[in-house]
C-alpha cells in the first residue's frame, strides 16, 4: 500500500524558512516522480512543483509563485521527499501535500499524503 | 502560464441527476488534462487523467471528454458520496466546482 506521510509544518514568521519532509513507502521511491501541492485555508489547489527520478535526470520544475524561493529535493536512500521553503510570505499559509506524480507531460497526481499545515504569521 | 477556468463555480443537484462540469484552458493543451475530487478535510483523489481515461477504482459513472481548450467532466447518475468539490488541472488547477445537495 502506498503511504505518504508529510511532516514539518509549523508556525513561522514572514521572511522565515521551513523544511517539509514526506516519508514514502509501498512503492519504488527511487523510480518515482514526486510533486508538492498546497491549499490555502478555504481555497483551491495549487501545484507547487515536481522532481523527477534520478534516472530521469532528477530535474525540477516549479510554479511561478514559488520559483526562486522553494526547492524540492529527494533522498532516495531514505525514501524521503523534501520541500525547502525560504523567504516565506503570509500568502504561503496552506496545507502542503506530497504526491506521487506519473511520468507524463503534466503533473498527474495519483497518491496523496494527508497534508501538513504551514502558517506564516507575525 | 496557462489558466484554467471551471464553470459553474458551484451547483446544486439531487441523487440520480446527471451533472456536467466544464473546464476551459486559456490556450490549447491537447489532451493534457486531469480531474480530481476532493471531500472536506480530505486529500484530493485523481478521477480522470489524459482528459478521458478513468483512474483505476473510480466508478464508471464518471467520465471525461474534450481536447484543445474545452473539457468536460460528467457524472451520469449522482450518488450521495459524489457531493464534493471537483478540480480540473493541466499544470495549474482550475478554481474548483462545488457540487452540493439540492
């Protein structure tokens, strides 16, 4: 059974940094593409970015609102995905989901974690 | 970036109704479109990928169609468990359509 468990969500001040983790199990993580998606309270879904498998060059792609501030990485030895968030803004407040991502032209998100809440506030 | 616009933003329907949700892309995206269902307090669930392919385990009352810039999600006979919010997605998500009980 595929399991994705996010952690690291917290209250952080504007301008601060935070790193989220996603522990994966039940599938071959090192061969998987992975994405992060967020959802602000009471709002819709927003795709943040994806990372390909190392066998597919491990390249990353980001949405415009987070490009240059957020970095997605992976540790295949730990079956763990990361989201490093810097220069946080109040509008980054959201539940952050880790997802598996099919190897396709567009993010196709078939398994989701339960999410972790990030609150950016002074 | 390509923008995705869903209509309607919300709708009221009864069990057994046929429901149609439309998604329009700001430029042609061929068949690169997915649909998701989200229930309150839960993570979204992939329903349809590549515009018309049913994800494994999803009931056959759900179907998707379209290409280019115009896409449709249809629920042929709405069931109680289908009251939820639905999102289309290319890379960017649409704003969502909330299906509520009439």
